[in-house]
């Protein structure tokens, strides 16, 4: 038996322990998932008059020795986290977190440091009355694995994006957000949430009639009946998703690495934009983005963001042991205005100069075998914004790089000339799944080594036909699964996620594109130590 197989069996054995501890932890989260749920309300489960964590717990940005734990209280409370190597919590280590209050919508994150690498960490969150610390609510438990310090242990994670979009929300008749139940059963080390974590611009009605005459029934809330404009409305979009039991169970077991895209604010937004959408009374996208960013920072544990602070950023590197670094991009905050994308000079582009320089610097410093570039938008897929403008990178002209393509050309040339090995691009955004192999011999711009880009999503949103390809960087669409019609509901299928497994013995990276409730659709294994392949 190989070391990788032994490690996998040990991991599966630990999963049994994870499920055991979660029977207690998820019991608290499951207080939201009872028959006859009232939209916008969360049934009480905790001791009367004491703080309650009705929205569960989650962990994020886990490394070999650290991680973040998140919770939301239903009233002012002091956050306390206890960690243990065993689910019995016989000798817990205690971490005192922040005071949770209305300034952060009663959410809070506690940083854990000095954790053992490659081990299961059991944690529970206690919420204490700030005026009487002896009065605590029911503890809510979770668990996660720290990243391995040894290469031979291997890594496995899942990724996807696009949750509750196009009016398709939590449908109890379909089992809610089924993708999270399925991904949890895969027992990944972490989940890369590739943007569109909420649809703040997408109201959700109680029912929608499908093309076959059947009815899609949504759970909805007051904040989801209109586009989000106020801070409280943006916060309500994040709370909405946590009404789903599958997501809460997933959060209690699988840590996340999260990024944002456009729908956390409004469709296809860019800095400085003034909206012409009649649904909005606040027309300044910069104002809306500021409110959305605050809510985003409040509802996800992100190592480079803190609720209530203007400084911080979404882009970052999360180092997951010797096999993997994840480079999380922010293709929203620093982009220029959407346009036809044909300008011959474009220093700002989609990343901004500072972020591009940061990415080049961090890629060159990385010693990980694999360097996953987590992009919230694809490279060579043409994503339009209206009749003339471009929303992503590709401008539809298959010739030499223009507009935002210039930044990507600069980055790809840098990777080739610095001989940076093991780069793989993962993304979501377009609401179908596909694999593109970018080959210089097919490209108008050929100064790069071949690389792969994998697309997966949506998690629970409308599915759409495949986008056209732009030949500037020579994409060859090796695989695609997408509907022929637009905005196909989750009841009709076409919901996707991807899985990445890195073998600890040989270092090979295998990508599998999966369909929710279906088989593996496509698989590709890449070899380590190569600049391009």
C-alpha cells in the first residue's frame, strides 16, 4: 500500500471522528433547518435569554499552523473559541475573541495560531453574555484539518461559485443547496469559493413557474425581495444563504478560501460606475461597493480583511503546505471601466498595476509544487457587458493583445521567462463547466508556455450556454457541458463543482469536473515541476 493510500485511509478514518463531533456542533446549526421554516426567522434552540449562534460556524484561510473561526450571535456577546486535538475536549485550549455587537452585525472572527500541521482540529464556539461571562449559550462545534507540513500527505479540495443567482434560491422541495451536501461527503481539505457568493442584485420571489409548467418554490426574506442598497440589505443577503442546512453543515466541516466577483455588489460593476438601473435609488457603485465590502468582510473569515476597517484586501496567498499555494485574485476592486477593450495601452487593466506586481512577485517567491491562480473571471472566454462592452478579459478580437488582455500577456510572459512551474487557473462566473488548454501555437500572442484553465459552477443558480472563445491566447476547449437555453434552473440540472487532488507520492495534480447528483464529467492529470504543459 502506498503512503498516499495510507494517508487517504487515515483521512477517511478521521472523517468518522469529524462526523461524531459534528453531531453536537451541527445540532446547534440544525436549529435553522426544521419543517415549516418561516422566511427570515430562525427558530431558537439555545438556553433562554442567552446568546445563540443560529447561523452556525465556519473556518477560513487555514494554513499549516493557523486558521480563522467565524460566528454570528443573535445579540451582543463575547466570542470564545476552544480547540482540542480530540472531540472530547478534555484539555481544550481557549481563545478569547472579539465582542460581537451591532457594528459588525453581531459577527466576529477569531484567529487561531500555533496549531499542529496536518492534524484534525476540533473547535467549539461559546457566546458569553458581555455583562455576565458565566451566562453562555449552547456551544457550537466544528472541525477542520490544518495543511500538511509533509508533502507525502497529499491535498484534496473542491471549488465552485455562483450561489442563489437569477432568482433561484433555497428550494426545500429540492433539498436546498444540494451541492454543499455532496461536496461535504467528498471530505475535502478546503473549499475555494470562486466568487458570486451572494446575488445582492438578484431578488428572490416565493415561486417561479418553470418552462414545463411546474413551480420552483423559494425560501425568501425581506432583504431578498429587492436589490440590496443599504448595509443591512447587503448583510441580509449573506444571512439568507445561511438559512440552508446543507451550507451550515458544510461550513462546520470544511474551511473556505473565499473571493468575490460582481454580484456581491451589483451585476458587472466597476469602480466609479454610475448606475442607470431604475431599481436602485443609490446610483453610485462606489457607495454600494463600500457597503457590500463591509458585509462581505463581516460574513466570511478572510485573513486580509477585518470588519469595520477600510484597510485590507481580498487578494492574498493562502499557503497550504509544500504542495500548494493558492493565489486569490480580486478582479473587481482595481479594474478600469468596462469598454470594448480595444485600447493599445492599458496599465490599469483588470487587476491594477499594484496587484499585478504583487502577483508576479509572489509567484516568483513561491516554493510550492503547485500554484493555483484563483481567478474570479476566465481568461479566454468572451463575457460581454451589454452590446458593445466587455466584462471580463477577452475582447472578442482574436488578434494581438489589447485592453485588459495586455496585463494577462505580461503575466504569462513573466511566468515563462522566470520559469515558474506548476501554475493552474481555476475560475467560475460563466455558469457552466469546461476545460480550456491554452497553447501558444494556436495563439496570436505566443510568448508563453501552455497552461490549463478549468471552469466550474454554478452551485445553485441559473445555468447558461457556453461563451465564445477568443483566440488571442490560443484556448482549445477540450471539454464543456452547458445547456442550450439560458437561465436553466437548478431543478433542471447543470449545477457543477470541481475537485482537485494532489498526490503526495508523485506530486501529480488531478482535476475532476463534477456535476451535482451526477458523475465525474471530465478528468485531467498534470505533472509536477513543469513550466508549461
